[in-house]
C-alpha cells in the first residue's frame, strides 16, 4: 500500500449532537490561529507547535503524505468531519480525514515549498483532505513569493487545471483569492463568468471568493455582478460565500454595500443577507432584515 493510501477514514458521525455539528461558519474556519479558544478543534492543544526538523524536507508526494500521517489524530478527524461535510449525505461525503490542525498542515507545506508541480498534482488527486490542503498551501505560498508574472500565471493555470481536487469550502477559501484572484487584477476576468455559471458547486465558490483580491484593492463591481448571478443559487455554501464577500466589500465602501442591499434584499437569500450585514449597525441590520 502506498503512503498516499495509508490513511484513516472518518467514522460515521450520525451520533454527534446537533450542538457539536453546528460549529463555525466556513469563512472563519481557515483563521484558526486567530481564534484559538473558539477553534481548539483545529489547532490541537496537545499537538506540538515546534517546526519540523531542518533537513527533513519532503522531496515528493509520498514524503509529504508520510509527514502528515505522523500527525494524524483519528479522534479529531471524527470531530471535524461535520465542519467539512464529510458525513453521510454531506457535500464532502467520502473524503478521508486525518484530523490535522491547519497550522500543522502549513508547517508541513513550508517544508515542501519546492515540491515539483507533478508531485503537487499527485497530492491534489489524493482522497485525503489534508493531502490536498497541504498541496494547495504549497501553491499559494509559491505564488505569493514569486515576482515573476509568467510563473504566477503558470501557477494559476495549474490551479484551474487541477481544481477537481479543490472540492471543499476550506480548499477554495485558502486558494481562490491568490491563485485566481491575483490574476484578475490585471488579467482577463472572463473566467469569472465561466466559473459562476458552472454546475459544479466549488467552481461557483471559487469565482465569488476570488473577487476578494479585487475588493482589497477597492474594486467592488465584479463582486456585485457575481452576487447578482448567485442570488438564485440553491446551495447554502454559495449564499454564505457571497454574503461574506459583500461584508468584505462593505469594509471598503459601506455606502455602496447598503445601496446594493437596499436594491436586492427582497430577492437575496436570508443567509446571504445575514452574512452581508454583520458589520452594519444594529439599526441598519434590523431595517434590512425587516424589509427583506
């Protein structure tokens, strides 16, 4: 059996209480290091925070898988599975979880920073969630470090070509603002129209979350256009992502956000609206929700 397949399947979690399954919203899951008290299930209080030893840098996908296997925590895998929809009938059903906190995965990714793209592709094709997450962090960090437009473009194209492995909200949220969003700043934005019209849930989420790169530059138009396209989307993970991007847009221009919400509140899904108004005053939130 290869190192990539020596993993632990998350058990059936039907017995978990409703309270334990609610958890955090997707937009905050990847910010574990900033909310340690609320996200102890990600950080892992019992796991070492020491960096991996120098000289033990993984040279290939199997070596990365071995590093991750050493950090596996089946109990944590069982507890985190509901947050990733890795339960019977969930959007992540069938995903294999190791139960490794995000900061620990990032440390492994740092040791694999020079991993060849064909080895990254191998990890992205793995059924193990942490293999894919770690591989994607390698891509993001390589993209951020590069000042070469050609290399950044190559990494973005690689990401889009291998997005079949980007199949959960945390994998989208950790990658889309950089690996697609970074290319939108001066590049062709037609890809957003293609992705937002996709039947694949994760393509649509990639499209809207990628606009965070534009929002951070004060460009809100693309976000508003895509949100209009997504108002009739059937999936709550799209409603949450769109509402999150609207909230981020409001940090840049609250007046523009409120005007957009006033125009579209009657059509907007309630979850999307609730996410969008989180930073508004209690009076503004009450008025918008009452008239929705």
